[in-house]
C-alpha cells in the first residue's frame, strides 16, 4: 500500500514538473496519452476482464446495493450542481467525479491491506461489475450529454456516446463471445497494464492541475472549491455510509464492498472529461483531493 502511495505522489509530481517545464507540449502529450488509453488499453482491459469473469457464482445482492448507492450519490451531485448553478460541463464533471471511483488499482490493494487476502475476490467483483460498468455506461453517457465536444443535438450526443466509447463496445463483445475466450497470458498482460495505468493516470492529473493558472500562479495543490468539497463529501463520506446503512437494513455485504464504496475518484473520470469536454479542473481536483485523503488514511492504518 505504501508503494502504491509513493507511485501516486511521484507520478503527480512528475506531471506537474513536466507541465511547468514544457507547457503546451506537455498538454499535447497528455491528450495523446488519453486517446491511446481510450482506443487501445481500456478496450483491451475491459474485454479480457469481462470475458474471463465468472458471472454465476459470486455476484451477490451487495452489488445491487452498490449500484443503488452510486446512482443515489450521482443524483445528489446533480442536485448540488443545480443549487450552485454550475454550467453543464462542470455539472457533468461533478457527477462523473462522484460516481467513478478508483476501486481497481487503489481499492483492491487497500482492501487486501485492511481486510486480508480474502477480501480481494469481493473487491475485484465490485470493481468490475459496479465501477467499471458505471464508468463505461453512466459515466460516458453523462459526458456525452453535458460535454462541450459531444455535439449540439440529441442525435449528435447519442452518436458521440457510441462512437467515443470503444471500451463499452469491447464489453459487449466480451459478453457475446464464448466465456473465457481470452487465454491466461492476456490476463497476465491486463494485470500488468492495470499497474501501468496508475502512474500514467496521475501523471495526467499532475499536468492538468499545473496547467490551470490564475494570474500566472499554478493552482497546485488545487483549491478547495465548493464543487470539490461536495465531491469529497459524496464520494468519501456519504457513499460508504449509504452502503453501510443499506446493508444494515437488508443483508450483510462483504466488508470490501463498504471500503470500495468509499474509494477516491478514479483517474478514468479524466478520460471521460477529455473525450467529451467536461470541466477538467474540477475533475482533476476531485481526483487529487480524494486520493490524497484516502492514501493518507491508508498509510496511517498500514503504519499502525
């Protein structure tokens, strides 16, 4: 867990340093990296992961509760954005930052560190069947509906959702084609790619945050604005509290589900933001602050 924390910090610092050293060229490089992730890496990871997943055994009703929690906090994010009179790109960024969590390369190691190796299975199920599918469906739909790059008409935005969502097409293929079509070697490659995405994602966070300037001063660390505070409250406080409460009212869920429900905003939220033109400052700040809080708490627990 400490190694994960160090990788996050180092990658973000490198991103900030790159933007301050190379400026516009760093931003161009970041956009190119996002395109590569969107059109190659993420579809490959989605296909292999879904195709190899056993959907019959360990799904559990807790995953239904997880979807309910995610949709509730997403709705509350939309209501909060309306109350703050945010423009559509910022509203979309707040919703996506609230529902898309880092349940994979942060949540799974954290569950293992806090709860033991038995928590890895439930954590993986949560990551794939809740967060990944939320990211590919609701996350991309919000981006297509509220972004500045998705077109003007409803038809344009629907077409943008389909055309700019190659990972979702990969998921459909994974469900249609025979189960376990991907060999073990591809699964090993996916595990490697997941750990590569972590530093790459936070490099993008660092570049994006450093590029946001006000009167010549780089806004890093990002300011604690009202939308960012709302994102933190919904993602790190309300979501796990709702999961715990719903579990108490219905049936027990694995402890890993509660931990995963309170994970930091995922770097994949930036993929949606770049693809569709959402508020990148808000998204990056949400990723940075929620990750810093979760990692700090995890490091304290690991040291204790």
